[in-house]
C-alpha cells in the first residue's frame, strides 16, 4: 500500500484490493469465523443490478475520517458487487460523498442550511438528477456524519434495497451513544463472556492492535460514538500518566471513526494517586487535583468524553463517604471537565441497606431528591430496571421521575443474567419493551424512549458483550445484540423486527426463507429465556456470585438483597415480592396511572405479577389456571422453545456456512441442558412450598432437588 500515492485513484483501487484480500483472506481458509460481524461484504445476489448503478464513487474530503470512508467504500462495494470499484474524486461518478465544505457538487445542490439543521452526526442520502444521469449523493454537514451515511449506504446494498429513488434524512435521536466496557487493567472483564479485554495495556502505546480499527469500524457502522474503556469498579491507576498515554493511543485509533474515549474514574483517586488525605468533593485540594487531572487528560486527548463514576455503590468510594451528596460529588467533577466540554456520567446504581428496605426502591430514594441539582454536563445513568439487568424487569421509576435531570439508560448487552454467551437471546425485544413503557411523566404517551430523547443532553450506555474471542461476542448470534444496541441508540423507536432482519441479512444469509426463520427465532428468544428462568415477574433466582444457573434456595450471601429468597419470598401461601401499600410500597415511585395499574392485582400485567405482588398459589390467572400451574407451564414452555429452536436451526444446515452453523448448534445443546436444569431446579424447589403436583404437560424432573442444590450449573 505504501507504494501508491495516497489520494490518487490508482492508490485507492490497489489499496482496496489489498485490503479486501486481507479482510476476506481468513474466511477463504475457514468457512466463516464470524470476525467480520455484520460488515461481511460478501457478494450479494443483486450484485449485477447494483453494478450498473454503481460504476464509480467520488469521495470529496481530506481527513482521517474521509480516508476511512474511502477504505470502507472500496472494500465494501468491491465485496458486495463482486468487482473492484473506482473510488476517486470525479464529479461524474455514480456515487458522490462529502460535505458542502468539501464538495462543490454537494454545495451546488443547495443543501447547506438543511444539512446544518440535521442533528450532529446526521446525514442525507438521495438519488438526484445531474443533467441526464442520476447520481447517488451521501452528504452531511460533518465528516463523521458522512461516515455514518456511508455505512448506511453500504447497509442498503447489504440488505439489497432499491437505489433508484433514495430520499433519506437520518439523524440520531440520542446524542451520546456509548459502550461501557467493564474491563480490568489485568485484561479480565467483569461479567465478560467472550474472552479477554480488547485493550492490551502492556503493549500500548507502542503496539496498536489492528483489531482496534475493526472495533471502531463496527461501532461507527451503527452510530456508536463513545467507549468507556475500563470497569466502573475502577482502578485509579488508569488515571496515571503512564496509562493516559495508552488511553491516548486508543483514542487516536477511534477518532477518525467518531468515537470518543471515556474513563471510569475512581472517586478516591486523589488519595490513591495524589496522596491527599481525603477525597471529599468540597475539599479545596481535592477540587484542584481533579482540575489538574482533567487538564492533563485533555492535553493528551482533546476530544476526551469524560468520566463515568460508580460512587457509593457495592463498596465503591463516593461523596457519601465524606457525608456529601451525590450532587456534590458529580458537580465537583463536572466543574473540572466543563471547560473542556467533558461529561460526568454518574451512575444511579446505588442501593444502601436499611432495615425493612426494598432494593428496588433504593436508587430512586437516593437520587430523586437531587432532581434539578446536577450541573448541566452531568448525565445520570440509570439501569433499565430497578434491580439489576434481570431477564425481565419493569422500567426503572427514575425514567420519567427526574424531569430536570438528564437521565440516560444503561442497558446490559453482556448477558450476566441471561445465560452468558451460551444462551441465544436477542435483546432488542427486551429493550423495545423498556423503551415503549409509558412513564406517564407528562401524561399518556410519555414513553421511556420519548423521555430520554427529549433532554438538553441525551444519551445511552450499553455494557459491552465484546472480547478477544475471534467472533467478538462468544456466540455468533449474540453479535446481534451489539448491533441492536447501536441501532436503538440511534433511534430508540426502531422495531425489533427491522433490526433482526437487517442483521440477519448482513451477517448470516440472504435466503428469504432462512431470513424469515431466523428472525422468528430471534424475536421469540427473549420470552423463552424469561419463561425458563424467571417467569411471571420472578427475579434474581441466580446462583450467587456468577449468576449463571438457578439457585432459588440461596440464602447465604452476606447481604439479604443478594439472596434469591429475599426476592421470591415463597411460602406456604404463595410467592412474590409485595411492593404495594401492604408491602414495601415502592410501587408508589411510579406516576399514578402506572402505579395504579401495577398495584392492582387484577390489572397488573401478568409478566410483572410476582414483581409487585405476593400471590397465592391458587390465584386464578387470566388463562383460568392457578398460579402454580401457570408458572410450571411457563417453565415448560421455555424448554419447549429451545427444543423447537434446535430443530429449526438444524434445518438451516447448508444455508449458513458450516463453521457458524455448527458453533450455534453446539451452543443450543448447552442452552437446552440449562433450560431443563432451570425448570427442574425451580419447580422442585417452589413445590416444597406450593405442595401441589406438576400439571399435565410439564415433564417430571430428572433429579432430586438435593442434586440441584448440591451443584452449580456448569458454564
Ligand atoms: C460492575 C451488578 C454486577 C456487578 C456490576 C454491578 C454494577 O451488581 O453483578 O458485576 O459491577 O452490577 O453495575 O456496578
């Protein structure tokens, strides 16, 4: 590549060819190891049709981002169309890419003001007339917007959309679309199930792993624009000069792709690194220490995103250690970052133990008093549900509960409570349910999606499921969750079906029948896992510590609220956590129409029944069955789904390359084993209270309860 003059047409054609061969080389040896994610760029069935329309491409613009655009278009179009495409800069090209500042052609279209009105990162893709020919134009006011437009265009080809009358204006609904990596400095990942961290700290900054560029490309292709590199259970060392240089090296790789780096900051860093006697946020020396640290960071990384802070949560230090408030702590850091336009992302995952307390109400109780008290550059990051990334939770009452605070959702892409990287669960449907929840903050229609996008600064975070595994996510199908997170961060109203269909076509197959089958599997997968793990509003039935298999009997953790028995409260009468007036009354944290629905045993959606109510085993469900029978049948339904999915997947042999086909089949075997284990362990245990037989249609457990209690499910 270095032999060709950058910028020349020859350079790009040759460079694309070399890159293309490199990029696809491995897959020529093996069937497909999944490394290329959804950016596979293999020839599409409509390639011939597209070749007539896309004969040459002009990219107008000079910057590292424009270089990335050229590379992507060269590799992408060559692959998808099955022939190399000239990527140059001539105005008579069939596709023209640029901004009004970089392209005369685009400037002449008279779009300057309109493009400027599109949100930052937004873009326009249109088919326009130029004399007697038609041209596809990809335009934005910014380089990064142009890159996003480029990826959108490639997606149109990958999913075989018609190009004749393109008329698209796209802009992100949420401004900060961030992946959170719970990566430790020793390379391990807290709750990571796909290998080691992607950041090789010992080799940085001298050696830059080329994989970092592929990570950035994948993220940019779905609009992700931030990456928090280290675990929220933070090690202060990341803020030392030595590590900041390494962080800067990563930031340099990400910058052309529009991705800013963020760091999790340990609140006590002034003590650990600065040797100060305190980390009190109102202490002058502490304030100065953070200001100097921010200055040091921005000198190295001018576009540094900011700090994420887990304070006074699960043993982490924070302002309350010094009898100060969350607002004191967040605002002190915000003041240090504000001159550099940096953000503080303050986590609301706070749950202090008090007598008679309900963990589901703790974050609201702790944070709600500070509504309107946070600085303008503070975002409050709230998990989607009030407990902790359970297979299903109602939305967190802080959504719609803090109108004067910039609340951003935290979703968990990694499957801490959803079978790790062994279970196939498409999370978009779960997130859809969350975004569609009506908070009633401003009357009917105040969905979470609306509440979080209508802020002065808006954003979203997702705890990443990526790692050093060749296929990035440990399970091929779970790449879809990374993809879905990005697509929903861009537009939280996108349908799960659209996301699943796009992803399947880009990643697995173009065969329409197979696409329909896989999409159907994806859309049913979340309900299935809820059924075999925690149906009807049950939650946190997990084996302590690792959170993989079932242990509803667990009662030995040092905190009550780390024990499953605290959550299900099964007894001779029934099961479930009473969060109504007769119980913890944390249902009162929701706006009245929501509260009234949840607290009414008859109106409460059955999927949340045992979240809000302690219900008799004989309670009549909508189906006419008793609660016990219904619960048992839900567990069975979950198992049945996995079995039928195994059979459906088996029919796809030959449609999907052998390597990925076999890997997914093998994982489904584990998933079936686990689903059966979940059903049997939970039903046998709950039966000791319910004292009722299993209803017809539910299989008899293979082992005795004592066997399940004795042994954790292997993972
Ligand atoms: C990073 C849960 C997880 C912890 C995680 C914590 C958090 O408790 O089990 O591993 O810590 O959430 O979100 O801070």
